[in-house]
């Protein structure tokens, strides 16, 4: 089976971390964009199709929770994996309540990150498929049943 690369956005103010993680994800075949602040991440989302955001919680200016709220408000289908230090696990749980897919403690184990990334991408794809099917059913109803259910 052919793996379709996920379009991943890394948002973290630690440039060395972003560069290293970006390289590792590209080695897996993912398409990676980077941003070094919450606002830069939101700007990237405005201009680039992204499947999953890997988002640091602790950043100067707009922190990860504020950024997550904006992502979910403006791009509800984009999945978000939160990155947190050991002292802010409660904040990561708050992020999940706000719609984040999951969280990882920094320094993140790369295999755990890759598993969570795969799960987030799968959830996004499943949600888009449910929406597509619902839209097709709605179209069939609006057309007066012209289309049979076997096409939906």
C-alpha cells in the first residue's frame, strides 16, 4: 500500500528543535512546513493545506493554547498534537478538551510522535469522509431522490 504523506506544520519557538524534527519527519516522507510562533503558524494555515499541526504549548506571545483555540475556530478539521514540558501536563489536557488530538511530553520519543501523527491524520481523513458522505446524501435529497443510495 502506498503511503500518502501527511502535510504537517511544526509550530515551536525553539529553532534547533524545529529543524531537527522537520528533518526526521521529512525522512519519513511527510511534507513539513515550519513556524516559530503561534501567529506565524496561523498565517501558514491561511496559505497552505495542512493535515496535522504539531504545536508547542510554551511560546512567547501567543502561546499554544491560544493558538489551538484559533486553529479550531478557523480550521476545525486540522488535527493538533500538543507538545509540552513535564510541568505543564495539565495544560496539555486542557488542550485536548479544546479539540487537540493528543499531546506528547518534550523531549518526545520519535516513534510515539510518529504513531500519534498517523492517528491524527487517520482521524482527519475519517472526518472528511463522513462530511463528504453527508454532503452527498444532502445533494441526493435536494435533487428529489434522482440519485439512488447506491451512489452515496
